[in-house]
C-alpha cells in the first residue's frame, strides 16, 4: 500500500466573525462522482472478500468426504452470495458515492448498505493524505483521506483518479494553511 501524507500547518488565530469561513457548514449532496473505474476496484475487493469463505468451504468440501452432505448447501449459498455481492454492490456504491471540496468544507457521501454523509469544515482539517492499495494502483485510483479533529474519524473519499486525488490534497493543504482556526 502506498501512502502520501501532507501535514497541515497549525494556525493559532481564531477566524474573524465576518469571515465567510465561519458560516455554518450545511450537510448537502456533494457534486462529484468518483471515477467509473471504482466499480472494478470495488468488484475486485468484493471478489477477494468472497473468495476467502468460499475457498475454505470448497477445500473442506473437496477434502473431507463426510462433510460433503451437510457442507454442500452452505457452499452453494456462499458462492451465490459472493457472486451477487461482487456483481451488484459496486454498481450501488457507484450510484451513491459522491464527493466535493470547497473553500469552506470537504463533503463526502458513501456506503452501499449504511449510507454516510459527512461535511468537514476546512478549519478542522489536521492532515490530508492519499492512499493507494494494490488494486487501486492497478486501476490508477487513490483514496483521499482528510483527518479532522472529529471523534468520528477521517473523511475518506475512495475511487478518485490518482492525479485528481493528488491535486485535491495539494489544494486542501493550501486552503487549510490560509484558513485560521485551531484544528482541534
């Protein structure tokens, strides 16, 4: 896994009351879709996840003759579920996942079963990272990870083109550097 970390410089000053960055950040639908290649990325990850239980059950079915009678039906269900998850969920995720960065906040919507909408104010950003696992590298994709002072954790935007993720990381770092706030 390749990771790029961009620390965000700290600023001690509080934003001025008339600053547009002190306006309330509203949760809203982000404007941008992730790359269409993310469908293949999610399918690869789902296939690997499905192969583990299916492979273990398949080996047990092939090796242990006494287990075949009772192991056959669960194996069929596991294989069918794995195929369904690999074929369907990447498309659902692609339909749901959105992202956007502005001068005021980072917006992200993700999930295929449990939907998560996040808005992180720029003044709360502590670090901006890009993450590239083996499948993502193969497809030229990255995950933008924006760490904030939130107990909920970092905002992760997966499925971005590597150049776009790097550009957004640089842009967010520059905006954050110029933005007053305590980042806590």
